[in-house]
């Protein structure tokens, strides 16, 4: 079947609108990954598990707002809370009680969150986290993972996409202050870290490599990196923007017996509204307190005009409160994720490896002798064009949406029947 023709036929209004968007916006989008060939459909509304485009096509969504919508699109309790807040107004530019309520929830669920500061994106959160590490230690170099994605900050925009030795962008300076280490290879990572030990301010790691392939870190790997950081007086930073409140009520790191110095959060904790969070131990976060300090004694960690705005704080609180009071959500979606990984693997019978954890999963079409996915190099050697074809086929033919080439996220709005439908669609690639 010609899926391209089928897609174009069913998305004619989207085609017209996106042609207008390309005249106004760079490549028609405001986030690079949202573009795909021949053009992305244009959404007019969403609800529960579904996206509905301007041509009235309905898609079961597994992209779920960059994986942020753990309760689904427009959950009633969150929507009602937002409506109530918007009646009072949505932007104050001052201290508000909604921020305190959200921080109380986060601080009780995340042990390291002795002090918190809000921003409006994950990129800002990681940018400030590494600035704090440099300020506290007086060192310059930050180590990250091959394939690790921490947003667009120049401080971390290195070794994101294959080949990892090439610069990710023109216009990026001081790349020599970013060091890259191989995921889940402790021995090689320690060799690299020792080489830069005298100048190493910190290491930043995702406990599940999100954009790099949906790959869980091996517990011994993270423990080994943490141990090196502690002995070297470097900060151990965990980026839990994707994983925070995704698998359990709180972060992933306590289940791995880790003790990070700083944790960054985002996505789920904003309930679908703009947010980024820097959480840390009191003695580290106090570096961001500018009161009565010389410039050399502080780490200038701002927040921005829209930081801790009452709409985002309200949405985040309503979302976390629902996750706290109905923890069966986690057992449900984690079970659906396990079912999806098992059944997709079975359908493709040795042709794929399905990585992930809990309610996150990603299919990798194997080639070049790869049999398992342990790091971003393994992902790069798989057949990415086949994955894009697989995802596009489901969008065009089956009314199932994955952002082509990206991992899938299951929400509370999904059911086992939805997963079965997706498995069935996988049989006819």
C-alpha cells in the first residue's frame, strides 16, 4: 500500500496550513523534531488519548506532548483547576501560594529537593544545574553521556547525535569544556573522567537515556559514576526531566540507591504547562542566593519572566496530586508498557529490540550485528529509516501517532485495547 498517498489524501487541510506555517516559521515548526516528511499534520484539539487534526482525523497518541502528559490530554481535574486559576488570572510576576503548594509536594517526594528553583523549560533547568556545579566546585568541565540530550543549552550541546565526534551546531563555543562518556560502560567512562579529574565540575546523566534511545542505565554504572564524583569533589547531577514522576511518585534515583547533588525535573511536574525545575541539596542551592553576596560568591540562577507562574504551578500541583492520590495509575501504565515491549518483540520475531522501562518504550530495527541496545552507539547502528517507515505507516493507515523515530509514552488515558490495536498494526508493516 502507498502510505504516502494515503497520508496526503487524508490530510489535505493540514498540507495547506503547513505551507502557510513554512512561510512564517523556520521549516514550519518551533521545535526541530516536530517536522517530518512530507509534512506534519496540524492538530486542532486533543482529549484523553487522542489527537484530532484539522481534517478531523483522530489519532491514538503515543507522543503525548513530548512524553509530558502522563494523565492524557486535558484530564478533567487538571483542566478544572486551571479554569479556576485563570478566573483569578494566569500571570502575576510575584510570589504566589500555588508555587509553595507544588514545591511541598515535590520536596516530600524527592529527597534531594531541599531547595527548589523554577524555570520554564528543561533546557534552562540543565543550563543552571551545570552553572551551579561550576560555581560550587570552581571547576569548568562538565561530563555528559554519548547520546544524552539535555536541551539546547550550549553548555551541553555536544555528542547528542551520531557521529558523536562532530559538532552538533555552528555557533557553539567552549566545546572543550564538555566531555562525553559512553553509557553503561563504567570502565571506559572512569578512564575518561580520570583524565579530566582536576577540572571536572560535575557529571550529568539521565537514568533512562530518553532522546538517545529510551535506554535504562545499569544500576552499577550509575553507582560507579556517583562514587567517582564523590571522591573527586565533583557534583553528581541526575537529569530526571523525562523520568521524574514517570515510573513512580517521585524520582527514579531512590530505587537505585543513589544520592545525587542536583536533580532536574520538567515535563510531568508541569502537567502540560511550561516548566523546568532545579532541585538540590541546601548547601549547593544556596549558591544561587544573591542576597548580600559579591558577584564572585554567587551563581546567578534566574528563572525568567514566566517562572513559577500560577497557571503552571496549578497545573503541576493538580497533576501530581492526582498521581499521589491514585498510585494505581503507575501499576496500570507500567504494566501496559511491559505488555507493549513484550508483544512488539514477539511480532517482529528477532528483527527488533524494544528498549524502555515502565510506560516508555522504543522499537529498534536491528542491523550491523546489533542484538541488544545498551547505549546510543547501538541505537545509531540500527535501521532508523525502517523505524520512521514503521511510525509513518501507523499514522497514515492505522490512526496511531508516534513522532517518527521517537520513543512512545503510555498515559493513564490508554487502555490495553489500545496497545493491542498498536500491536495488530505492527503485524502489517
